[in-house]
């Protein structure tokens, strides 16, 4: 079977570009980050699962990282390099969302959202991107949200702003570094079954055109393709995973 052929018996797609390569996934303790980590492991990557509370994922190196701290990011990256090797694939899945109507967004909530979602993404990319360029190969996938494109729903001006910044940041680094073998793309989910939409599942599922909520697998599959060798001509894109929401 060719590397891009779907095996209808196992319903698994084999992707090239993972075997032996080192992947780092931040926010790996969350539903989407964990599934991305598991998918990369299944594809043959050597994976570091990074989070504030290091997740226990069989086969992955668990690394404690506070993405808001450049020192913590640097220490975590150095440990990955020592134990696994240089990072070839980075997925920034660490993120927070505290629903607040605009009038109730205080300084602390605003700053915390920007610190994790925007500065956290910047800190991680800044640490690994130079090495990717030196080696002439890299895949960066930032996890955003379609709220960063359309402003989102009620009570998320701070969150939508942070994700809009991630979208633009990713496009900017793509333009600067794509000629050096590094691609950078955004995956922007919406209405995916995670803790962020707890209690709203039934209401949201009824409104999604495909008739169901997204699952972590839906996001992980797109991330895996963009992180693979097959996606070398795709960079600076925002891939929306929202079941036809818009």
C-alpha cells in the first residue's frame, strides 16, 4: 500500500515524515493536545508531551512547561533535545478560555488570556524555529480557533482577540521562513467536544451543519497531515475545522 492510500480494512491513513522525527506538543494534557500526541506516536514520531501538569501518555516524554515563561520553555526544550533530539515538529495546543461578557473582562483575565494564547505560542516558536531553519526542515502548527476569524460567540472578546493574533503571527513567520524548509500553519477548530464547551454539547450539536460536535480526532487528523512530509507546499494557511459552521 502506498503511503497516501487509505486502507479500508484498518481505516488508517499512513503519512510520511514522522518516523524518527521529534515532535513537541504543548497543552498535551488537554483533549485535543493529548489526541495529537497519541496520533504522532502512532505515526512513528518521538513525542514530547508538554504541559503545566505533565500528562502520562504511554510512549511520550512528559515535560513540565509553563508556556508563559521563556525560561520554562527553554528548559523544557533543552530537556527534549537531550533526551529525544532536536525538534522537527511543533504543535502549540496550550490555550485558555474564561468566558466573560465584554463588560466583565478585567485586567487579570485579559492579560492571562494573552499571556497563554499569544505569548505562549511566541515563546515556544521562538525557541525551536532557529534550529529548524538551520537543519532545513520544520513543521509548525498553531492551534487557534475560528473565533479568531469571526469574533466568536458571546462572552469571548478576549479569547477571539488572542486567537486572531495567533492566526496573524503564524502567517507572518510562515512568510519569513518558508524558503528555509519550515512550514507554519494554523488549525482553527470550533464546537469540538472539550472541557471548554462542557454543558453546551447538546445545544451546539443541534446547530452544527454536519449534525454533530467535532471530536479531538477530527482536529488531530488535520494537524497530522499539516505536520507530515506531504504538506510541504502548504504554509501560511488557516484550516478551519468546524463542521460547516460557516
